């Protein structure tokens, strides 16, 4: 009887051992899977920097990340500025001024030569006249010839002086009194224009506007804004606008070239109160300008900038951003990238 049950006992023990081994292997293999699941669960639970709160998209950034993104914040200050208008402008070529300067120098040289000639002829005529009246050592014919040469020289002198006057008048009629003085005297500003270190710009104001500010901002395509200073009124006009023209001077700026058409921004309107925003603080999205406002430490909200005027050193905003608001001046582009890169958490 013992021998009959022995094989069954051995088989049962073997089956138990197999079951134990299978369970052990399952636990070993299952351990990494459970760990991976925990890591995935932990990754899923990592909070996003972008969330929606009270209907606004908020970016929350800790101080260390702000430093890495190069974010700096400034407080808006109150400024006063005049309402701006836009006027067409064109960069003028200096070639006409070069020709006018050469013509004036030539006329001035001719006048000096004529004056020197008259002085010599006058002395010769006086000498022969004295000799003729005192000692009769000079003939009457020689005296008459000298006097004739003197009158001819005086006529040449008058013609040269008239030509110089006409040259000066022509420049004044074409360029105005200030530039005419440059042509006559040849000061350093004229040399800077000739060497294209400075450019002259004609700005034509809209009809009915006759007051030109001392400084304006020129929108240079692809380069930003260049500041120009008023020289004088310009005795020419744009036939398309029929408004008054003024002459401005601007230092060499990337993108400037003779003949280039620009848009000039002039502060000639009513006085307004607002804030001045640096250009680098503005980011562009879908054709609109935006600012990032700091609503609390480490929390930023993107807000649209109203269509306002632009000053030479930034944008002027008269409403929507009161003095005291804190805005991002550097690192705004990084916040914009973060806003559209991170998943948005729903509002609580």
C-alpha cells in the first residue's frame, strides 16, 4: 500500500514547488512595472506652470526659473506726452547740396579774383593819372586805357558779386535759411551730411497742421525707430499731400538710405497722461502687441496693449495700464513660449 501512494506524493510535492517558483518569478518581474507606474503617476502629478484662474491664463514661475529665463520686472511710471500723428517722410540725397556748395565756392572764388583785379587796375589807373597831371610823363592815351580796364574790371566784379548773391538766394529758396548758411559757411554739420554720417529728411505734415516738434521718431523698416531733430521749415511740399514741409536731420541708422520713404511720428496733438513702456517689453502675437503683467510674486498674466502712439524711446499707453503696474521688461518672449508650451490646468 505504501508503494502505491509514493508516486502520487512525489508528484504533489513537485506541483507545489512549481507553483512557488511561478509566484516568485511573477513578483520579481512585476516589481519594475510597479515602479514604472509609480514614476509615471508621479510625472503626471507634476504641476504645470500654466493655469486658468478667474478666466485669465496665469503663468506661475518660481524665483529660480525666473532667473534662468532672464525675467526682470519694472514698475510703470506716470508720464505726460502729446497725442501723435503720422506723416510721410523721405530721406533726401546730398548730391544737390554738393552741387550747390561747389557752385557757391566757384562763384565766391570768381568774386575774389575780380576784386583783386580791380584793386590792381585801380592802383595802375591812379598811378598813371598822377603822372599825367604832374609831369606829363604818362600819356593821355595810356591813362584812358588804364581807366577803361578799371571800368571793365569793376563790371566783372559787380557781375561776380551778383552771381554769388544769386547762388545764395537759390539755396535759400530750395533748402531754407539754415542749410543756406551751411552752404555759405561750410560748418561741420554739412561735412557730416556729405559723408552720410547724418541724413536730411523731408517731413510733410497733413493739411491744417503747421506746428512741427523739435524731435520726431522715424520708423525705419526692419530696424526700429530713429530720432530726428528739426532744422527748419522746408520750402518744398509733397504734391500728394499739399501740407507744410519741414527739414529734419537724423544720425546714420541701420537701413537709412537716400530716397527711402519713411513714416514719421510727431507729437503735435493734445496733452495726455499715461505710462511709457520700453520696446523690449512688448511681444507680438497674431498681429497684436502684448505685455506680461506681474499680478503677484511669481505670477504673470498676458495683457493686450491698446493701439497707442510710439515715442522715440518706447510705447506710450494712456489707458489700461495705470502707474504702479508691474510689467516684464526682459524675458517676455520666454514667458510667451512657456505659455503655449505647457499644458493648461483647468480652473479650480
